[in-house]
C-alpha cells in the first residue's frame, strides 16, 4: 500500500555521467563530433557556423543570410526543399544566435542518403532569390511592428543596447534597417561564412558506422573552402555611460522592468558559484524575487533573474512586468533583495533547497543523447573541457553561505545596474 503522507527518500546526486563524442576532422577542415546512443533509427545533425564580424553599416547580414538558407538554391526552390524534406519524414530548421548560426536536420537513418544532399545543396549553393528576399523583408518588418508594441520587447532592446552598444549583441533593428539588405552582399557573406573551415558538425542519435561514413563522404567531397577565410572577430563592446532608461507609455496598465549588468562568462572560475547565487535571487520558482514580488506583494505573475554567457561577455539580468501603479515599489523590493544577499547569510535550509534544485535540473536535462550533445556544445564553444561540469557539481554541493555573501559583495552593486523601465514609473 502506498503511503501518501510520507515523502519518498531523497538520494544525493554523486556525479553526472556525460556521454563524450568521437571526433573526426574532414580534409576540408570541418570538425565532426558524433554521439552514438539509442536504438531508434534517428539522428540529429547540426552544422554550426561562427558568425562573421559585425558590420554596423550592414548589421542584419548574419541573421538574414542564415534565415534565408532554405529559400532556394541553384537547383531547388524553397517549395521543392520543403517538399523533399517532408517526403522523407525529416525536419529541417535554421537558427541564429549572437555567436553562432546553424542548420539542423532530424532524419531517419534510412533516408540520410537523400536528406544529406539537400543540406549540402543549401550549404554550397544558396542563391537568396530577389523575390524571396522582398518577402522576407516585408514579413520581418511586419513582425517588428508588432513586437515594438510590447513593453517587454522594448525593455530588452534598450537593455542590450545599453550594455553592448553598436555590436552584434546590442543591435536594435528598426524598420529602415532592412533597407541595408541587398542580394549581392548576402551572396558574398554566404560564401565567406558557410565554408567547412568555419563549421563544427555535431551528429547525435543512432550514429552507426554506415551513417557516419555517409555523412563524412558527403561533406568531405565537393564542399570546399573559399579564398577568403571567415573573419570571426568582433568589435569591442561599447557599454553606455547612462545607466537609467525610461520609455513612457501614458496608457500602460503594466510596466516592463529589465535591469542588470555586464558580468563574467562561463570561462571565469566564479561562474558556477554565481549561478548558485543567481538561483537564490531569481533563478527558479521558489526564488526570493518570486516569493517577495509575486507571492507576498502580488505585483506580478512572474519575475526572474538569469545569467547569459557569450563569447565576448556575460551578463546578469532581472526581468518582469508589474502593474504600472506599483512599478516604483517593485524596483525598491528588487534592490532590497539584492542588498540582503550582501548583508545576511543564506539560511541552510534555503541553500539546501537550491542545491537540490540545481543538481536535479542538471540531471533532468540529460534525458537523451541530444541533451548530452547540447552540454558538449556549451563546453566546446566556450573553450572548456568536461571537467567544467565536475567543478560545477562540486561547487553546487559544497558552496557555503559565507562564500555566497562574499560573491554578492564582489559582483552585485545595485547602483551600477543598468535599469530600463517601459510604461509608467
């Protein structure tokens, strides 16, 4: 008989066992990392490219070129690409990030011979048809017009601009920005960026010898580097001297709040410890910000803090939307919670709860081989090894309240936070 009055025993997590990839480098310079696990005849393949240097005069090239890779090649139209992918029961998507852009394919192993050639055609012969470019620009402008009506979007844009300036991280796209997109620029950009020496290829799933050989043979032949290597350098960050921004919306019922500061990234040895501190502050549903501003005060449905880690930088940020009439009060409470971390020790029971949450989240995030590949990418593109996760788990298990207090005083200075309010204040 089940005893529903007694909670099940909690077992401490001793260690995290991560699947490590096999590595192959193609003759053309492309690095291939493969994760073989599972019985299902399915693989996920990711072609990941470092973004090219940000050009303020043509700021949308990284995003636009990646977004339009599936809009047509010399052989296939956008509709034909979509039809072929669907015919083989595959799934294809393109994704753009601040540091990298990628093409992802999910395919059954038995159809790889056909689906891989679609990707190869895209990566070697995308043509960015003028008609599709016009449609892309029109659609993006319409989406932007809708987004600019949202207070949280405006707050995020202003925050990133303040922290990073006129760089790839701080770009605030306007409607007229799309006028800088021209097909000839996109073609030149494509040839420089989407070459094998600028690509890391990650395959996960049932990666048997036949599938891996087919992948290598397909992309080691007929995919060549151009005469101009990819320039992955980026301009220096340009944080603003101004730390407070208010965009007034007189009729707003809610105000968006976004605040934070530039911080270390995953390469810094303090990063895992700061993740613990962030979790206490606002990194999970039971955090202090949630308990105070949602549960106690009722100012918001949700508030949270997070840490970002990019190639050039990192940041701590706090984001919420609150009733316009309590915006100032919410900011006061946020400052109060930050200052408490600098003056009072985190109680043992609260710290233990955070430890269990963080270790459980890490373990729960490793549900399949794709998750293990994702953890590898975090390490690989940060220049770290697998001992990072050993240090992470050890830090979470052993960090003390006095160490968190010291970290808070070292890194958290509310007066230095960039603060953005959109709505009423």
